[in-house]
């Protein structure tokens, strides 16, 4: 194996070490690097609003023929062409710039039409090998007339290609799409604007070159962000338009809606610029977990490509949605600040520009582009006209031309002789020699005459444009108007002048714990009043439904729903819908069914409401087998569902009502028309597991169909409806009777009571019964008012044939301290059996 040795240095080798100043070398190198970053990477040109890499992408795609009417090609092919010919930097930087040009949430008017996953405000795009691209229609406005000597070209990095120094840019791209970039010692951050507004301002500046900023802001009042939303406070916008620097606040677009029958929510459909939904969702979850944000029950991101952005923020009951929204604005990216820093290159130097300066730079550039384009077009038409004149001379002297050509030794001699004989230029003679003989016909003479006339007219128009500054400005203004008409879209961002926004403190997020009444209707609807003011009293009739149970509570309190199985289920009062305070007479048509709050078994019914206040009145219960119980209000705080009575087999609760005073009567009405009343003081309170005590003695086959509490000191009525036990429930109208409650004598507990109605032929049981404050009110099974017969004097008299089937009965609430009506849902077996179980 050969050994490698180091050859000795030649004899004339002289080691040369140059001493340099490190600080000077670092300064020079840093300045060179800074210059490269500023001019070749980070800052856009104020004329076309493009950075070098963006300009090279558009130019390369134009040269590749990737127009909007052509198919998409792989993005990697575009990146490779740009990197190989014009931009010798990393492919990732080129692809990132290409992606941004195609993102509708980044660009107000996208310049690249992307096909595939080009990312979102939260996610990165797919790799360039998976995506495709072509020029968007708006990009053709940037590259049009590039081949008409409208802009200067310069050599590329290796001198083998050329590239434009600036794009012709048929619209003010710098203002419309904005830009951002970080250079060395400076940065730029420009907000997007509406194309129609910017064009209108540019046209005004073309018409009036001395226009003031206030005049221009009448057309451009503020940015128009691709993602919509709203801008709060316009003073910062004006500062930016005046000095080139300023800030403004962006807010998400939100609405408060009723997202479920029981809860409201905040619907977010637009977010601030450069803010994605995942970022907002993550921040909200962090705040809720750390307990820095209250009142949010759930958060769902329902965004899709068809409906667009949709964040649903469900608000807990008891919290004010508008106040929670203010906290979301304060603590999350749903409100962000945008700092405007209008730094761009003007004549190769970075400058900070206001609105007027940016428009002026663009207008001057566009005037120069149209002037150069007009000169190019006039020059081309003059050259063509020169050739057409030569052809016409040749056609007029076709025989002599042919003779001269035939008699010449070669083409050079023929060209020289044609120039001498017919007084042609060298270009005209060469063109005649290159023209096929088939074109030298009589018909081509007519076409050449028409072409000459057309060319002359076009040259005259172009000359008029070039010779008149006013005409040139008119052409530029007209072209801008056409662009705005074709590509303009309505404004997306709402501008709000709000110099100071009052924010609601966190302590005010919750609904005030005001007193209210929780109510249960005969058709099983739950609701609450906004306060505990007395409900309408004697002489008024409900427009819809009757109240079967009313409990005094507070908005942030709890009530218990008592079922026929002896269960008590907690319900948050704040979850109940609020009836308008002006509802007079009371109507629960706006309430929600009990089934939305509690889960019931197939044979289980709701029989009443009760307070869960340990210092409040206890519950009085009555069962179908005649058991009575007063419940000690010692309810478990950690359970939402518990038993308040131990029932015997086959027994069920038929009535549950709050007992305000021991002087009130407990009342049983049985299916065999027996009514028993006695003071509540005869029944001692018992704990929850107790099974109660004997309340009424029932005959064989009889059962209790109604139980409740009646104040004997107030006028009260007893309503009974008799019918046949063999008829199907709800199919018979029955015979009804209204009696004075005072006609029924009080008796002892566990006795048999007195007769409440005498049965007629075909009647053998009570279908429905009720006792409570006068006057009594009846409704059908669907809550519609039903007339009752007149009151009769005898307590044991027979009933009167009714005209409508009664579903439930309730009474007047009066203006006294007791909110409960003394009435409960009808017991099983009556015509109102199903009135309060759903």
C-alpha cells in the first residue's frame, strides 16, 4: 500500500499573511449581508408590491405558459425552474412564497391558483410534490405587456438569463395584498385593502395630483382583511396612512344564538387576520382549565370547506353571553393588534410610506409603463406600415419587380436593384424578396390597403396618447376602472370607530341571583318568571295552560321535580326559560317540556315541584293508596336524584306540594268521590327513607286520584268530573261539578271523608278532581281553556254534562304570600293523566 507524503514547499515559496482589522472586516461583511437581505429578500418594491422571489415566481410561471386557461403543474416543477434560472436559494423559501401567493386567507387577491393542500392559518401546506399550481387570473394583470418593453430587464445570477426588475402591475398590488418581511435593522408589515377602494383612490389621484390624505381616505377608509372580521378604532389607521406607522385592533365576527332549547352560545364565523381556529380553541381550553375564564360549557370547531369557519362556544346557564364574549376578546386571539409599518423600496432605497406616497409611486410607475407600452406599440406599427408600403409599391409594379428579380444574378443584386429602381429601403426590398408570389395578387392589394388604414389610425391614437399627459392619465385611469369592475369584490372587514371600549369585569359574567318563581304547567312545561312579583289573581283566566305547581326560588337556585315513583330530581332554575314579566295573564306556552330536564321511566309521571332550601317549607306527599307524608327538608347536597318516600308495592305518588303553614289543610280526593280534609298539623314530618302514615281510609277498589294543600282561610273551589270506569281514558267528556270548598267539613286523619259528587246512571268513578283557590280554571289536554259549569250549593250533588273534555284544572294565585296554587297534576286514571308527565 503506497504511503502519501507531503511534498516540501518549493524554494521560491513565500508565506504571505495579511493583517486586517477584524472590526472593519465584520462591519463590511455585515453591511454586505444587510444590503443583500434588504434588497434581495425581505422588502417589496413599492411599484409592484413584490419581493424578488415573488416576482421571479410569477415571471417563471408566465414563461412556462402556466396561464389560467392551462392545466395545473406540480409545484416542485415551478420551484425547480425558479431556483435553477433566477433564484439560487433554498427550495423551501421559494415554495413558501409560492404557497402564500395562493392562500386566500393571506392574500386579498391571490396571484397563484393552487390545487391541493395549501395549508390553513393553523396548518402547514403539503409538500411541493403533492400540490399543483398555475397563475391566477389576477396574476395576468401583473405580467401583461412584459414583452412590450414596459419594464427594464437585468441579467440573472449567472448572466445566462434575464429577468424583469419590476412587473408592469396593472393594479396596486402593494396596497391590495399587503406584505410582511423582516430585514436587517428594519421590517415591513402592510395590511391588505379592497381592490375597488384602492383603485378609486388611485384614479382620484390621477385626476387630481394634489389630492390630500383626507380626500383619499374617503375612498380607502381602512384595510380590508381577507379573513373579514372587524377593525376597532380608526385613529391608528389614519396615523399609518399619514406617517406610514400605526396600529389597529382586529376582532372576530361573533353572534349570540340559541344553540339548544336550554342554552345560548357564541358563534364565531370570522377571525382576525393571520389567526387560525385551532389557536383560538387551544387558548380557550387553557383559560378554562386554569379557571381564568368562566362561563364556557363546551367548545366545538364545526369548520368545513362548505360552510367555512364556525366555532360554537356554548355558554353555561347563569352567565351573560355578551360579558363572556368581552372576556374572550380580552384574553384570547379573538382580538389581536395589527401594527402597520409601510416600508418598501423606492428607487432602490427603503422608505416609510403613507397612503398618498404609496399611491403616488404606483401611479407614476403605471404612467411610465403605459407610456413605454404605447411607444413600443407605435414603433411596431410604424415598422409594419413601412413594410406594407413596400408591398403596395411592389404590387403596383408587379411586372417590373418580377423582371428585375429575374434579370438579377443573385438575391443581393436583386435587393440592390429593387432599392434603386423603386426607391425602396433595404428592409422593404428584403421583405419583398421573402414574400411568396401567391400573396402578390389583386385581393392582397385590398387587404394591404385596409391594413395600412388600420395601422395609420392606431399610430395616430398612440401618438395622441404620447403627446398628451392628460390623455395618458385618462388611459391609465380607464384601465384601472376595468380591472376593478372585473376583479373587485365587496368589502369583508367592518370598520368601527371605537376610541374606548368598556369591558365587563369577570365578576359580572354571571346572571344576577334575583328572586323568581319556578312553574310547572298542566301540559308539563317548565319556566320561570324574571322576578317573584305576584301573579294575576282572581277573575283572570290564562290564555294558555294552567299552573299546577309554583315554587318561590332565585335564578341561581335549585328546585326539585317530584315524580310518581317518589323520586326528587334536582333542576337548575337558571336552565329554565324566562317568561316575559308582562305575561298577564300567565302563560307557559314559551316553556320547555319537563323531559328536557329529567329522565323518566315509561310509567313515571311528574306530580309537582318542591323547594330544596333546607330552611324552606317541606314537601307534603299523597299516594294512590292513601298514604300521607310530610318530608323533612334535609336533602343530600351531593346527589341530583334521590327518593323522598319509600313506597309500597303498587303504590305511587299522586300529589306533591310545598306546605307553607301547618294550619293549611291536606286534602285527599278518591276515585269513589270521597273528599277528606284535615289540618297539616295532624301529620308529623318524617325523614326521606320513611314511608309516611295513613292519610285516608279507602274502600275496596278505590284509590286516591288527587292530593294537595288548601288554605281554609281563602275562598276555594272543589272540581270533580265523574264518568264510567269502563270507557277508554280521554274518550268521554263526563259530568262536572264545581263546589265551594267550605261545604266540606274537616275530619280526622285516616278517616273516610265525605262524598264530593253523586254519581248518575253510567257513572261509577271520578275521572278528575281538584281543590284549590277560587276561581277554578280548566284546560284541555293540550292546554286550551275549557269552560266549567256554575258553582252548585250542595257538596254531594250530581254533576252537569260537560261540553269539552277537561285535561287539568288550576286555580287563581291571588296576591297573597303563597305562590303555590294548591293544585297538582291529575292522578293516574283520570282524563288528565298525561298532562304533566312529559
